C-alpha cells in the first residue's frame, strides 16, 4: 500500500464519515420506536399548543426510519469508496470489482434520492398539522445534484470496466 498523503487523508475522512453516518443511523433507528410507542407520554409533557397530535408522531417515527435507511445507504456508499481508495493505494484501481463498486454507489445515490421523496412528503404533512411560527419550506423531490452524481458514477463504472478489459487484453498480449 502506498503512503500517498492524498489517499491517507481520504481514507481517514471516509472512515470518520462512516463512523458519523453509522452513529446517526443507529440513533434514528433507536429513536423511531420511542416516537411511535412513547407518543402519548411525550404529548403529556409537550404543550398541545403547537398542534402536534398523536398521529403526527407516527409521521415523525416514519421520517426517523427513512433517515436511518438513508444513513445505511450512505454507509454502504462510503464503504465502497473506502475499498476503491484502498485499491488505488495498492496500484490496482482498474479492475472489474471497482467498476461494480462504482455502479453500486450510483444505485445507492439513487436510493437516497428515492427515499428523500416520501420523507419530504411526510415532513410537509407534519408541517401542515403543526402550527409553525412562520412559513415552513420543506423541499420535496429529487435533488438535481444527487441525480447528476449517480449519472457520473454510472459513467465512471463503465470507464473502469473498459479500463479493466483493456488491461486484461494488454496482459494477454505480453
């Protein structure tokens, strides 16, 4: 493995990000049932003046589960990225496994985008039942940058696949 400073920093940043994403995912996964099953206790403690009803807690619990799913996708995305970084450090980035990893990263990106739609819809529904102090703007829909990232990852997967095929052909002729 090389001691390229860029790869060392990238690897550290990805490992740190994986830890944060795992922590967020686990936290939201553990808190979602509390919001659903403990809603009556929470409502007893919280003022009803804001308009949040017991059914709103189901929505909050659903959003928490969706965020946990997005965190799971992000963790898998980062794990693939870490393995690609490691293969670059070993001097073997153009291989079919990395092509498959890049394609998987593209699908994970689209998965996060798809999950964000129902999360936004539920968030908008909760905002409509809560008496907010002002206008609440909830973004619903696909992020153009997320879709663009997925497209770039799918293209890179093809480039890596073709690079691996070319390398195999070259090794066969030598």
